[in-house]
């Protein structure tokens, strides 16, 4: 059997009684990072005076999860042993490994269960004050600049509330691009949820960008973007707002074309010659 367990986002007090009971009966512990999981178990053992079994630890992460379930001996392991999967923080399968393990259980008739628990997306949504009945979750945007901007542009023009994750070293780049598209769009940002330095911001993209520009950015962030109300907002931007932005020339040309009335091709030519 396989049981997927949630882990605290940061506060040990968020561990559930069910999670503890499942861990007490486990044999094989599959985990995203064995070092992180061993540290968590040590902290839980110390805080709550718990003695855990002598687990066999196996590292299962985004780079080897598929290969793991393709091995017949591993499928047999999931059938015969009491296996547990834990990601580093939060719910498995949500921007974390685990879904391929679940699918392997379904395809091979292996009993499995998922214990509910801490989740950064839903916690941030509840904290945000946005009350849209629908939202879309995008995880981390692509790393490549043009692909990243194209997806963000589509998100910003969607009529659904959007939730995504962002790393500390790319947060300001994300905010800069959001400001280029719609500086008045309302955002909610949360970092280090449940931890000592939990911090949240809710304001326009422009105001949050100006607040954080001289701040040392730390921790991973949940970013919630208010749904698009109208496509006319971006026309309030000026050429002076867009020209200094560090975005791909093609995307910059598209934005400038909306403002100036020139063709994208004409502006692109001017940008590449300057």
C-alpha cells in the first residue's frame, strides 16, 4: 500500500494526528529529499516524544519518479510493503512529485490513500480576501524569458483569478513584467506561510513593486493575481514605462505597438537598431 502524507509548510504544529499514526506503521519511506525528511522526523520525535520505525529511505523526486515506477521490483514493493510518500513541504502532487506514483497505483491495482493537510495554495487564497469562486493554479512559470512572458501575458488577460509560485531571485522580475502589462492590477503576495517571518502584501502591482524594490527578497512566494476585468487597462501605459523594461524585444514591441499605433514589425526594427 502507498500513503501520501502532507508535511508542514514550516510550523511543526500543523502536522496531523493521522499523519503521525501513518508514520508509526510505515516501512518504506519514499521522499523528495531524504535529508529534509530525516530532519523533519527528528524534530517531530523530539517535540512530541515519538519513536518512529527504522524506515528504509528511498529518494523519489521529479527527475526519477517515472523511472522508479517503471521497475517491476518497485511496483512489487508498493504492493507488498507499507510505503509512505512525503514531499519536502505541503501536499504531494501539488507542484511536487507524487502524481506518477498515484497513477502507477491505479494502473497496477495497488491500494493507496492521500491524507489531507497543509497546502500553500489554499492557505494563501484564504488569506487573500479575494472571493472569486474559481481560480487557476500555474505553479512556477517557465524559466526561459520569452516563454515565461508569453504565459504571464496570457494569465493577465484571463478572466479567472490566477495563483502561482515564485522563487526569491525571480520575484522582482515577475512584478516588473506584471507592471508592464497592468500596473493597477491588484495582487496578493505571501511568503514563508506559517513560519516566523510570514509576510503578506495586498495592493496594486505598481505599489507592491515600489515597496519591494529596495527590499532583500527571501523565501518562496505565493502570488495571486486578480482576474482581468477589462483589456483597456494596459493603454494607460506610456512608452517611458515600457522602454526601460528588461523583457524580450518582441514582447516589448507588442506593448509599444498597442500604445503608438505603429506596427510590431516597425517597432521591433527600431528596438534592434537602437
